[in-house]
C-alpha cells in the first residue's frame, strides 16, 4: 500500500474498524473509504455490489461483523451465523470481482476448539469441537478464513485472515446484555460505585448516554434501581456471571489495529504459505500471549475505579471456555509485538468511558 491507495475499511465505526481507521490516518494514508450501516447495509448483496462498482477500492479491511458477549452469542445463534456469513460473502465476493489487490479479514480466536492445547497455535484449527455458546459465530468466522484461503489457492489472490484475541478499547460496546466481559464489568462496577455513594447524578448521566432496555436517565429512581438490579448491580454488591475462574487474554484495540496495518504493509499470503505441502492454517493470531482470570480482572477493574463494595459470582451461569490463550509466535516472528498490557489498558478504557 502507498499513502494514496484507496482503502475501504468495512465497519469503520466499530471497536475494531475505528481503531484501524485511526491507525491508518496516523501513518499518513489519505484515501480511506468508510460507510456507516445506514449508508451501506453489508447484508444487502446488491448494495455492496453497487458500492464496489462506484468506489473501486484497491485494498479492503473487513472489520465489520455482528458481535457480542457470551449471553448474546448463546441467545441470538441464528443471527450470529447468518449475518456474519452474509457480510463476509458479500464483501469478499465483491473484492474478488473487482480485483482488490489485498484484503484483510478479521476473525476471532473463538474459532479454535474448546479443549485446544494451550497456548493455542494456528495449527489447532478444526482439531476438535467448538465451545457451544459461540459455535455459530465461530463457524461463520472459520468459513470466512477458509474463503480467503481458498480464493488464494485457486485464484492467486492476496487475502489474509487474522484472528485477534478478546479486544477492548475506545468505541467498545457497553450494552449490559450484549457486550463483552471487560466493558460490561467496567460499566457494572462504575454504576455500583455510584449507587453505593448515592450518586444519582452519575447514574442518570450513564443511563442517558446508554439506556438499558428503555430505562434512561429520565426514568424514575425506582425504575433505574430495578433495571440495574436485573443485571446484578445494586448498592451493596456487583454480581458477575460464572465462577470467575476462566482465564482470558485481552488485547488493547489500538494494538490490534497496529498489528493489522503492519500485516497489510509487510506480509503477503505467499509468505504464510511458504513450505507447506497442504496450504492451510495460514491465518495469524493477534494477541499478547498473556492471560488473567476473570476474578483477577474484576479485582483490577475494582481497584482502577475505586469501588469498595462486594463483588460476587453467580456460578449457576456459564463460564464458557475455561482457558483461551493464543500462541503469538508467528506474529512475533513476522516482526510485531503488543505494547499495552491489561493493567494499563483498563486504566485507559475507564478514562475513555467516563469522558463519555
């Protein structure tokens, strides 16, 4: 890519895409294309074709996806597989038809088997059963990875798939039902601290920015208390799902963006396929190679926010995969390593959240 290359970032307003967009801008790329969901519905094949016909991007970064945490994944199973397959088929298909020079497909480390050996290398793909709670989403992402791989093998395209670990950062989703674990815990503990301190101004500000099931800062105090209690938030304690024992790896979204742009600039598919008799598992894990338990993460967030109430765990709720640590040796060998560890990242995340 050169600085004037026409680059389409699909999903440029989300957690992943916005971080990549800012990284590209910071490195001097001047011809970026982004379309909001209102401007371009990626589920609409005709609209995607018209967009590619009109804009003719040279490079594509496919960061758009229908995403959520364990509750959303397990509840909206049809949506997660159908929508993600549609998005991928439309964008990758039009990229091929319009001779895009290079494409980056962003997946997730949930593609790996539930009982994969730790840390998980790229070679673990399709070696065992998936985690049940996010199986539909994982299958969609595996399909996208294999689509990129198959186009490369059959047509000589240059489509690279990267699998980031659990991401967090600016523009994250803080919805109490659908968000991932880290932003959900930040919001829950932030609100619990406000309730404990009888700080209704903070509670109202929070719910005004991000209403919960129709309850906003304009609702009655009783309705706000009742709705927050449903999500385990009250004056005495915060209740979190599961046992707190699962170990998770977390990657600051801006680090992920830097890795993605680095790969677009420096790595091509033949580099990844070199020496393979059967060309498979050429995707790249993006992570830190470090992990923390959910219980310890809650303690870190609690300390960062300054919350002194009780944190409990509801063991009747699912934990998901007990451990999911990525082997990032391939990425490190290619010349990139993360810079933000989780203690610093949580601090940055909370500062971003309260600034609103």
